[in-house]
C-alpha cells in the first residue's frame, strides 16, 4: 500500500478514548475525529454506479469516513504513479496525504463524511482522469 493512504476500521466500543463507533438501541454513534484541528468538513452521497473525486491536492490532507454503503476506491501516488484499489464499507476511515489522486465509485448508495485540517481551496484541486467511471465530479 502506498504510504499516502491509511485505511482503518474504527473500533466498535464506547470504552476507549479516540475514534470509535458503536450501535445501540437509539442508533449508531461515531466519533470520527478526536483531538484533531479541522478546517473543512463535508458530507456527500455517492449513488450506485456514480463516482466522486477524480482529483488530487498538493497541499490538502483529507480524511473520509464511510457512514453507509460500499465504495470502490482507487488511489494513485502522483509522484510514483503507484495505484491501489480497495473496497470500503461502513465503519472504515481513510486518510489521504497530499499528492495522492483518488476516486470513489458507488457500488451501492453510499454516504461519506470528509474532513481536513486545511481549509478547502479550489486552487489546490487538480483533476486527473481515471477514465473508467461515469458521474465523475
């Protein structure tokens, strides 16, 4: 795996400090971030068969948490051109370092939270053509 992508399954417990998740009668609770500075937060949907991403950032680090669904994620290190692909599901968190292109393709309707310590800067978004998916934006 490229050093620019870290994927973790959030632990299912209430009994620790830090990021975690658990289900209870009232519903799921997720602590996606713990003691991190956040300059940007977004929430998005990826419909079945559509994609989001298809870009990279030179300065911005991003983290994503899959709230619901299943997505096919493709990452490419811009410097080495190394590619990797993962299937991501509910409860997984992905951290992407700068200069790592990414695209997320919905294998079913999916909901995702995105956050970053940096503010969103349109000028730091560089499109890249992954080529094989509809609905890129």
